[in-house]
C-alpha cells in the first residue's frame, strides 16, 4: 500500500477530529515516509509509533514499521509489527509476505510452512498458493508431497518455466531422472528470462553456461550484482570450486543488509575447505539465537565434530534432526560423530538414513558413499 492510501485510511478513521488534527496526521505520515525512503529507518519507526497513537487500528502503519525494522535486521520487532497488523487484516498479502521474509532470514522454515499451508487450504486452486506451499515442503524435505502439489499447479499453468524446472529437479531427486530431464528442457524452451535460463542450466548440470549468463547479468546490472554473485557462488559450489565461491561471497556480503544466508554459505565453503574453526566462529551467534536454523546448525555441528568437540556436537545434533527430520544433512553429521565416538553401528544407521533422504542427490560431495562402503565391510 502506498503512502497516499495509508494517509487516506488514517484520515477516514480520524474524520471526527478537528481539521488541525488531520493536518498533524498528514504531517506525521509524510515525515515517516520521507525518513523511510531516505534510509532513516529508526526515525521512520518513531514517526510510525506516533501515528499509531492517533490511529492504532490501521494495519498499514504496522506494515511499514515492520518493513523498517526488517531493513534494520531487527527481525523479532518486524515479526511483532506484522502480527499486530494481521489482527486488523488477517489475509493481507503484504503483511503475510513480511512475516515470510523474516522467517526466511532467521531460518524458521516451520513457520513459513504453516503460513503457506494456510494459504493453500484457503485457495487450493490458486497456482501461486500451490507453488509456495510446495516450495516450503521441499525446504522441509517432504519431496514427495511437494512434487504432488507441483503436478497440480502445472495442470493449471502448464507452460510456467519456474514450475517446470522445479518439478523437473525434484523428480530427479526422487530418481525419476528421465521425466525430470524432459520437464527441465521444456522449461528452457518456455522462458526468455536470462536468470531463469541460468537456473535451468544449473539444474541440468550445465553450470558453465549458467555462470556465463550470470556474468552478463552482473555486468548489465551492477546494482544487483551482490544478488547474482550469491547465485553464481552456489553454482561454483556445485562444481566444488569452494575457494572461488568463498571469495565471491565475501565480496557480495559487504553490500548486503540481510547477511545470515550469506554467512551460512561462506561457512559452508569454509567447511568444505577444512577451515572448521572459522565455521564455528562465523555460525556461533546464529546457532545460539536461532536453534531452528537447520542448515546452520547442521554445518556448525559438522565443524565441531571435525575439530573433536564431540560432546558439544552430541548436545546439538539430535535437536537439529528434530527441526527437519526428513532432511539428510544432520543424519550424515550424526554418522560422522558416532564414527569418531567408535560406535560404528549408530554411525552406519545414520549414514543410511541420510542416503534414504536423498543426501547424494542434494549434495555434491561423495563423502557419504565412502562411509557407506565402510559400513558394508
């Protein structure tokens, strides 16, 4: 909602007030948006606080205050504002998306899933709702249900390249390689968007082509370079070019507001490079603040195992598994832990659980097969 719509809502609520009071509301709203649009988010928050004193039941002031908090990386405060706004308009897309954004940056996929499921239940024939719910299920590791939902979405929108590509990728994960490849090629034919082409080439395993496209996108749009750099870094990681990926991520993070996802990616590269203490140092504050941040906790535990802090890893690994019991990474780490504790039966049990959850399809490392070979001896 725009500034003018917010102002109109406030003035309608305040129609019984004196004209000078309406002028005061207008002044406060203008000042809040001037501060917000010039990046003075703390100042904008103070103005929105005052607006809410005059008109506490207008959801839009909570929306923009929540956005200001989000831009300051104050996720708890932003979530609070979004939830207050939703008490006045519980289906407002902007407020719901604000919540989802916050949950992404703090790694809370459970709450994102709950929101997307509610939207799907309320609009089961809406393609956007179906796809968003499916993507959340993939994040939790429920690939079969996610694939089933995407098949529903494609019946409604059969030529959507994003849906075709994502379904193709997860069919491949589920060992339906031929069907997956067919859909990914359909996706490539259906799009003229360069970023989408890069994503499709990546899922087809053609990372060199994907990187060439991204390099051109970076050159054409330097302002969005950090975003494209992160995507390029993930492609490099898939090629096991971890040192190059790390350098790109360390460059792009300097211009980012929301650093948690990139901190995690840098930690992942350092983990593959054997810089385990650096991983622990980088992830420690995230892990302590956000115990539901599955990937960060799993990689943190992996680094703890590698440097021999086995008791600390043992305390954390089961709670990490409980966050996403269908994802494979934490089972793999638990296998490493119990291998070091000289408990091969527990180690092998967890390596097999990682395999059952498609570890080898989701991660480029061949480490799992090496450990499973030990188990078969």
